[in-house]
C-alpha cells in the first residue's frame, strides 16, 4: 500500500512539473479498405499483409503509406502538443459518407483519400497544419462560422477563391505548410494558380485577373495569397518562422492582425513587412492604410512610389530576388511549426483535385482541402 501511494504521489508530482510531456498524444495510423473496415498500421509490413504489391489499386495505397512514413516526424510533432491522440485514416475508396480529405481539429482526426497519392505529402502537412493551429491556439479563426459562412454557397474552397479573412488565414496557413513541405508548388500571386482571383456569385464562379483586380480587400480574403505572404514572411524576415508562430494566435484572427501585431513589437521589420504586403496585394493599399498596418514610415512615400512603378502588376516572384539580397543569414526559410518532410517523401507537382467542382470554370491546379 505504501509503495502504491508513493507511486501515485510521484506520478502526480511529475504531472504538475511536466504536464505537456505527460499529456502528449500519439499518432494512431489506420487503413480503411474498400469495405469500410479499419486496420491499424504500424509499419509497411502491416500493410503488406493487407495490400500486397501488384494487386489492383495497390500502387496508390502503398505510395500514400510510404509518404506518410517519410513525413511521420511531422505527425508526431503535431501529436506531441495534443492532450489526446492524433488519428490518421488513409481511405482506399472515395465512396459513402465523409468522402474526401479533411481534418476534424477538436477530435484530432485526419482522413486522406488514396486518390491523393500524387500529392499526399502536401495534403498530410496541410491537414496537420489545421490540427497544429487548433492545439496551439485553442480554437480556429472560423470557430463561430457555419460551413457556408466559411466557404460560400457550395461549401467548398479553392486556392484562388475570394472568401473572408478568417477562412483565408486558417486555410492559407495550412496551404503554406502543405505546399512548402510537400509535393505542390508555392504559388505567386499573379502567376500560375493565382493568376486569377475567383468570386462565387449566384452559384457560379467569376474570375478576375490578379494583376487588374482593384479590390485590395479581395487579396486578404484569398487563402492562396495568405499562403504566399506566409512564405515571404518566413523566408524574407529575420527569424520569420518563429515570429509567425509568435503571432499566429492573435485576437484579431486575420493575417492583417498578425502583421499589425508583428510590426508593433518589431520596429526593425516594418519596412520589410510593408514590402511583402505591397508585392502580394499589388500595391493596392492606400498609404494611410499601409502605414496604419505596418508603421513603416521610412518606406511609405517616395520609396514606396519607386517600388510601385517598378513592380506593380508583376507579382512577388518578380521582386523576390531583389529582396533576398539583404536577408540576414539568421532568417529561417522553413515552415514555422512543422519541419520539412524527411528525404524520400516522393514528389513532383500534384495536379489532382479532391472533391468535386460544380462550377463551370476550369479549377486552379491546386484544389484545397477541408
């Protein structure tokens, strides 16, 4: 009895001293076969018994699990800040209820379809980004919004779709992690899948070229532009990754709020923050609004006018080399909260889409996730 009491007291003492370590979750990996049966998987050997190489559909299934194990450390890092386990289900067939790839943040649950094999690493890191944000911040920016309020009438979303600032922050952060550490490319506004911004109006999508869009607020409401800004913040500002993490859970729950809090605390970064905002929003903010956001008084004015003449309408890819010339060596060009995938993750730029696209437009290259 004495030993049991001592053991209990010692355990309680450890829980008080090291709560995070004792409460950390683990990763539970499962495979859902075409009948809906779940099978626990701990290694490729477990999968070999269920899906032998060479059988119908095995290539995609095995590729997904191989990429998971190549990125397993990112999943473990996510689970380490959770009070429960992280459950990841890799699903063989996109049929029945709960189709598609998605994360349930509060439940610590991720599902990924094997049709995503070509871009599995990006999808995995994207969904881990949602789980990471929820566990770090205690809630999502969109917690009080319905699915239709978050994603529009079709309750779906795309990299270049204009939605709202809170959804754009949540999805843009996850996009950034997924496309920086995974199989997809990081886009630049004005090029590729962000060449046009897409507005859902009356059940249809209407596209407007990024380079001729006059509505500055549309930029902040687009998840792909939020993702591009995150990329620039991490790559072009000293200790950018750590600062993204520092301000991610701000009370404003928008990227504008994150940047304003950043500029308030770190005056040395203000000009660079203003440059990043300008390049990604095509210099559409007024001097007054940009100054209120970044406090970059040495930049707003003549210096800004000169850069605007040089770069307006070209997109941030065109100015990236110029800005990189004076980036301090201590800058951190890796995702702020998740490490890049380990070698052997496979890759190539993915082109598959998850879910259906009911609009008449041609969807952008990178279709996003729930």
